[in-house]
């Protein structure tokens, strides 16, 4: 993860940088280097002071009737090489599961996304290690694609290819042959592309322009690139009119939910819902920073940050499909709203396709071991699990 735009992932780091660098001052490359080095040192000191003991003692949990076998991906801290993977199975949490299944191995530095490609393969994008790591459902590491720098999010066509967005080289999508694990083609899109989805032979890529305030050679993006997945050529761009399409997208059939973070000053965040079949979209006046799809709905947990106040505003909304009617709260999971509102730093939202249980994570201080909360299909809190991992950001039910 690039140090100067880690605002959403390692938020306290960006606050250090914003404090040290007033907006009107332009820094030389050497000054930026030393500024970054000082910031990383601050991150390490903060992490050393705030992390709980990193032992392998499981959370005190008991087996339950819930048959979910859930992988929980923790980003870790930028530059600390402490991304991690936990397993939650029948209500029992196993921390450091990747290291347990692969003795002597580490997952890498700043894990951004996890995707079950098929019944035998799981892909994990590890941003600052510049790799996509592949594991089996039993956690065994089998291979890695090593030449995708600053990689972000992933999608698959279920036809033997994996597609990965990258901030490098002004922004592109890499196409990986899952048989050889090699990059076979690329396509340049907008600056700093984030979320990606596959539908009917096309890729839909949300562009952010997230480096705009640092490089100052481009502005925030507000477009979705449409790419032919076979030829890897950009067909067109859909202008949403919303700045900074940041974060992982949620897909339900032909529908795509995209968060637009705004500029965190005077342009507020929005949510864009795109019909990939017609390429028509609707804009909503709330964020969907952490979003999931289930039961013909998008469930949105919004985190709106303001540089003007230095604070976050959290919200929850539900968007029904195909009507696109939006309502406050989490619909049938509404009982979970008050628990999520009480979290220090909500960081992920997921509904299991197996059990319909909802899972939400709390990153707490962003340098502290996080929590995962489990809710019933009616939103009742069932359990809270203490992870031995920092910034729990993604879930996948096997």
C-alpha cells in the first residue's frame, strides 16, 4: 500500500502525514522520502505500544450449531509484514491460521482482498508484497503471482482467469491464467483503480484517482472503466459524476454497488449502483464504504471521513433490488445497528451465503488486534471474537 494514500486502511498514518504536511506546501522527492520514513517510524512505535500480546491463544469460544467455515483476512499494518488469516469454524476461532498451515511462512505485507476462485483455490491479494498468494481450502499455500505491484482487488470469470487491479503505472488491470499463475495480458484504465467485477464478458473497474492529492498530476476519478475481458481492451468509461470510487465493490447478479468517497473536504461521499446489463446507474447520498450483497439487497456500512473535522461519521443503509429503493438501517438485521454503532472503528460487513449470519469487524485503533461480531439472521448478537490480527477487512465463507 502506498504510504501517502493509506487513509482508509491505516488511517492514523494519514493523519500524521496531514499534520506534518499542510495542503498548500509542495515537497521535494527527498523531503517526501524523509517524511515517509518518519511516518513509518511513528507507525511502528504506535503499533509497538498498542498491540495486544501477539500469542496464538484462541478466543474463548465454544462449538456452535452454525456450520459456517469462514476465513477472516486481516490487512495488518503497512510496512510491518503482518497480514494474517484466521479461521472461524462452528463458532471456534483459530488465529494465525495461515502460519499454522504453512510453518515458517508469512502471508505478507498489507493484504487487501480475498476471493474463492473455485472449490479448490483461494486467491489473496497482498498489496505491499506485490503478490497474489494462492492457497487451498485447507490453508496450504501452493503458488503466487509475483509481478503485480501495488495490487488491490480481484474478480474471476469462472473460466480460468483472475483479474486484479493495480495502482502501478497510472492504473491497470492484470489478467492471470490460473493454470500457470502467470500474467497473460494487461489493460490500462483510470488512475488508481480499485473495485472490479466481471459480468457477461466484461470487466467493470471503479477508478479512484486516489493519489491525486500527493502526485498533483491528476484529479480524483469519477469513472467506471468497461473492459472486454477476452481482448483486455478498454471499451468505454461510464461517468458517474461522483468523485473517488474507492473500496471493494459488492455484486448481486447484474447489479454492482460502488462507494464514492468524495474528496473528504467539500465533496461528500455517495453510493453508485450500476446495472451492468444496461449500464444505467443511480446515485444515493450516503456512503457504502463496507458493503455486501445478499437476499436481493445491498447492505451498506458507510464511513465518511472529513479532513475539516478529523472525524468519521458512520451510517447503515439497505438498497433493495431491483427496485433500488433505499432505507436507513440493515433491514432484517436492524437489531445489529446499535451494536455496530457502538464499535470504535467498523471495518467490514459480510453475510454468509451458507447460514445468513451477518459478520461485522471492528478495527478499533487500526493498530490493535480487531474484533469480529457474529449476528443471527434477525440481527441478534451471537458472539464477539478477539482476533490476533490487525485491520480485519474481508471475509469469505468456504
